[in-house]
């Protein structure tokens, strides 16, 4: 009888120990899952925001910006990362706006240069071909180093003599083209 009682008490103690370990384990798993969720949930939100931003021309909605701000309230590395991410987003928006403005200005300049090139080529006239003898002829062609330039030419005949004028204004671009135009029209 004494051995049976000892075995019974031992089994009860083991059962209580198993129940205690199980309860403590379940409580530990509960807190571990809450801790894991508190880390993974903000990371998942940041991941979704990053994916959305890359698919929508680097734009974020008001709700997504609010989500970033709420993640920033976390007092850990994820909150800090969210703060840095938002600052990078704001800088990116500024750079994209500046790039758009610069691109628009450059397009306007390119259009004006194309008009200036057209005017310059019209000042030079259509390419000419003058036959000197049966075997020799002179033809003209011009291609500026830039969109417009300071090169010019003229070919004309006067009193049975052929005159060829070739000029190169020092420099390139708009200032050289203006000087060339002034020279041709003088």
C-alpha cells in the first residue's frame, strides 16, 4: 500500500508538472506570437507600401503616409527605419518635381533651338551646286557641330568669276549663330 501511495503521489506530481509546463509554454507561445506580430506586421506594412510606391510612379496615398507615421511611433529599429523611409520618399518627390521642371525647360529650349536651326539654314539658302567646267562642279553642305553654329558659306558667280566664301565664327552655339546671321545679312 505504501508503494502504491508513493506512485500515486509521484504520478500526480508529474501530471501537475506537465500541466504547469504546458500552461507556461502556452503563455510563452502567446507572448512570442504577440511579439512576432508586433515586428512582422509593421515590416509587412512597409513592404506593401514599398511595392505600391514602385508600381505607382513613386507616389503614396494619404493613408499610406499615415501608416508610415504610425509605424514611426514604434520605439525600435522598425520605427526608425519608417522615419528614414518617409524622409527618402519626401526627397524623392522633390527630385522628381525638379526633374520634371528641368525636363520641361529643356524641351522648350530644344524646340527654340530647332526653330533657330531652321532660321539659320534658311539664311544660308538651299544647298547650291555650281558647274565650273564640264568636269568640275562645286556643291555646298553644312552640318553644325551643335544644333546651331557659326559656320557659313556662300557661292556666287559675278562677271564670269566664281566666288566661294567660307566662314567660321569663333565658338559654337547660339552666340556664334547670331554673329554668323549678322555677317550674312550685313
